[in-house]
C-alpha cells in the first residue's frame, strides 16, 4: 500500500517553513533526519512527568523512567533482530560505538603484526580509531580498494584476508556515495579466516532491513539521529559471548556490582558498558522514532525512497555539466555530484539561496575523495517525507546553476 506522503509530512514541523524566502526542501537526510512530533513529545513528556534517574530508584518516577528506557532497548533489539536485550548497548552515536569496540575488543584481541581491514569508502569514524589502535599495538591496517563507480573490489578483499586478520570493520552503506556494500559475502569470508566483523550501520539501518542474526555480524554500530530520533544517541550491538569477554570501556556508576578499594566487580552486559547516568530522555524518545518507522514499514519506506532516487537520477543526468559521483548498481537514496567548472560549496550555497538544503564537502571521507581525485561533492539525500515535486525544484535549480558555467 502506498504511503500517505502528506500525512507523513504533517508530523514533521520543521518541513513547513521558508528558507531565504523559499519553501524549505530538506535533502540533507544522510547527515541527520528530521524528527516527528512523537519524538519531541516523548522528550518533553519525560522531563514534564517522569524526570528521574533510572535503575536505582525505588519511587514511582524512577520506576516509570526505567521501564520506558528499557522498553526502547527491547524495541532496538527487535528492530535489528538481536537475540536479546543484553546485546544492545546505548552510546553517544556510531562514532562512540566504534571507539568502544576499538578500546575494548581491539586492545584485548589485536596485537603486534595482527591485521585490521577497512575499505576506501569509510567514514573517518571508521578509520581513525583503527589507525590509533594499529599505532598503539603495532598492528597492520589494510585497505580494500574500490572501483570508479564506488564499489568494493571483492576479489582484492579475498587477497587481503589472512590468518592474521583479526577484524574487518566495514561500512554497510557509504554515506558519501550511497553504495550498498556486499556485507553478507564480506562477513562470510572474514569468518572463514577467524576474523570478527563490525558493520558501520549509520546509513543502512534507516534504509534497509538489517537483521544481525541473518547477517551474522559480530558488531553493528548506528545512530538514532539518522533514524528520525534525537542527536547524541547511538547503539552498539554485539554478540553476547564477545561482549562478555570484553573489558569495560569506562568506569563509574551503573557498570559495577560491588566496589571496594581493594577490588571492583563489574556488572553484567549491557550495563557493564553504560557507565554513569545515560541519555534517558533521548533513549525514551528513540523508542518513538522506531515506532514511526515500524508503523510505515521498512519495505514501504524503501520503495518510496527508491522511487525518488530513480526519478532524481534520471532528471539530473539530463543536465549538461552534471557529473554524478558514485554510480554503483546497488544504492540507497543518496546522489553525490559535481557541476562542471564549479566548486561544490558554491553549488551548495546557490541551492540554499533557493531554499534547498544539501551537504557539500568531503563528507568525512577524505581518503575516498582522494581516491576519486575530488575535493568534495554536493550530496542530496532523500527520506520518506520527501516528494517528487521537491526533486523537481532541485533539478530546476541545478539546471540553472549548471547553465552559468556550461553554456
């Protein structure tokens, strides 16, 4: 059943405004999605009615806040089909989730001469922690090359794998190009040599059905703010047996069972990795974001976004001077591009003057841009509340901009 786009848009107040005298067209969804009323109301509701610390209080407010908080953990477990709630750890975001794995599993399992594999298209958050760990431990960081179209070279990946490979940390969907990587095959091949696999799901969990048991990934990291939820909140999924063997990431309250000056006994998972007072209001609100997605259905969302992607791709490719960047056969609703003879920042500013919000720059993927020989790109990314008429507005603006330099 087709989605009711007007009913969906009515839930997002930020969309109903003018920018620079023009109706806002928000095409920066890969950076962050907008938030429906239900998410905002959940944040306000917590502070208005339930504000209390969780897990340790005996009073009614603490009990309610705890139940709502843990209900979101269960919702996340179901959302990605983890086996149990204990495999879901709340963090500040994808970046902290990856750093948590590097600082715990990485320090424990990776030593001198061991190998970590990432790809050319990784976000800086999935490069820098492994560089730091490799320098600290004397490990070797290997890079999977990509094609001009922005696709993983699987045959080269096979050659990179050895018995010394301890971890493959790979982006599921490229934030800069929209490429969907063949993670099922990557995970299978990595496991054959005994390596663990971390998936950066920041750009996949909002577009694709992600089933961690079916994928058999060892870790999955993602952020709430790309899933219609609040900023400053993320998730790390890990298999129970791996999480239980990992040392704590931080010390403090909640992550302990008993503390004395002689010895500390650590708490069970997931609490072992959630030191201190958590981001309670935003965790509760994230539950409402997941409800929003599940009420629409991932299948319907993807179908709508794919229609927008195909519609925009065809229209933009007809513009003289339009240069697409990232032409993988398997993509989510992201279009990166340049205009011949123009800097991407200038294109972005001219689009903003027409009320159209896009992202410009290297998108925290400088090594990828170096591989493609680019300073950066303009990135338009679509979500469930976007429309074909909005794409028409962008196409008209891009055509006018391109005409300036490509007469």
